[in-house]
């Protein structure tokens, strides 16, 4: 059923991507350990702005997949996926998914060169945080022409990182049909209320537009295609993050069972524990392959992107769920405490299972895409 339209080299880790991984892992080990993550999630912003700036200035993470003409490095999604895997490994709460992937690709897919020239350089430099509204959940946002231009009215709920984003890309109903709008929210015309969510490392918000000024992006009639493409990019991004989180869980469990003794032996030597770890390794390696394939397809924008993205969503969320469960259970009593970081991975895994569609949603979508049912979306 699958055909590798993508460059096979994108499935392998090049020297450049290996070096990027090493540099990122070292920086995140120094700045984004479990205690730092807890501290960041309790802060007003929800992430460490200094780390955000370092990721942009020292490593160029934000601009990896942004074209050079808009201030980026001109690399592909395959390079960005490396960064997402490493930030997912430590649960870095920085809004990379919402800003770099969802908003960044929404601008790129719009084909609006003026909007890209105005907004993408800020995303690539780290000066601008952004997100999308009305993409993940149906939104009751309408756009109308006011005396000074377009304005937005209505609500969009569960907007990722919406409470503090500098820029909102909003799918809204206009007189000429669904359109995409860019809005720089301010307190006078936009209310933003933080939602209480399961995963504190990925904030969401309710946004109420009260005549908020906005600029149209792209042309009427593009929104459905843009939303579908952006969500597939988000699914590939989540898959990379989930591989990172699953790998961390396996590494942490291996370290623990190698040192924790019972009956005079390391518990990792018990056959039952070995079997569980072997099963987990198989799941994670399958997830790694699915995520790599989705990233390779997205890097080359092949026709296989929708299938690869949904397949990766199913495989990687399943592996992450299992990894989070084993992270808790194989640590014994300590794994069930709030002091241990395992519960943060459980929260991320559980919340992400439904973020861009559940596994059941994606299986149904895959059946349609592969011609097994009448539905393909």
C-alpha cells in the first residue's frame, strides 16, 4: 500500500542531523530537566523565554524548515523532526508545535508571499510566538468588514498556547466563504482564558474575539486544504515528539531496573521484566520507523503525506501510551508519586492521544484514504 516517494536518504540520520541532535540534547540536559520543566509550567508564560531565545539564536531551531528568503535555514521537515524529538524527550514546554509547525506551515501553505514575508521572519528568529485557532476544533468565528478593515467576532476554544501567542492564524467564516486571517490579539478586542488541561506542558486557551482587527491570508476557498495540510504536519511533528518521549521512558526504566535489586539480583534480570522491556522496544522501534516515514514524506511534500501522518499518529501514540505506563509501573512505588517525573509523561501521552484526532479517528481516515471505505478525511 505504501510507496516511498520521499528520498530514502531522509529516512537515515545524516551527519548534520546527528550533530543537531547532539547539540540539542546537551543544551536541553542543562536547561530542561524535570525540575526546570515543573518550574516553567508554573510560570506566567508557561515556558522559559531565555531557553526559547537560545533555541532560536544559538541553534536556529525555529527557522530550520523556513525558506531562506523568509529568514530561515531552508532545511526540510526531516531536520525539524530531530529538534521536535529532542524537545519531546524532555517535555520542553516551549510552544514549538504551535508556533513553528502549526502557524509556520499555515503561512507557508497559504501561498501568500506578502503574509509570509511579514510573519515568517519573526517566527524563524524566535521574536514571534504564534498559533492557529479553529483548526483543531470547530470554531464559531466570523469575519466582517469594519470601517478600518476586517474584524473577527466569535469564539475559538482549546487553542494551543493561545493565552500568550503574539499572532493568531484564525479560520473564520467571511461573506465570501471560509478564509484564513492573521490577528495580533490585544486586550481591548480579544479575551483569552486559560483552560485547565491534563498536560501542563502544553497549554490551551479559550479565545473570544470582540471586533479584533485581522488581515486576510491567502484566498477564499483555501481554508479546508490549508487546515488538512497543517494538521498532517502537526501529526508528523507529534509523532517525532512521541518517539522522543518514549525513548526517554525506556532509557529511564532500563537505568532503574539495572540498579534496583530484589532477592539479591537486579530486577532487570528477571525474565518477566525482560519480556516487558523487549515488547516496549519493539513498539518504540516501530514508532520510530513510522515517524521517520511521515517526516520524509512531509519533507518532500509527497502524495503519501496524509496516509503517512495518520499511520504515524496511530503507531506513535500507541507506543507512547505503553512507554508511559511501563515508566510508572516498572519504577514500583516511586513511579506512582507526584515527585517522580513519570506522571508528566503519562499526562503528555494521554493528552496527545486526542490532540489531533484519536487513534480511532485515524484508523477510520486511513480506511478511507486506502479505499477501504467511502471516507477519506
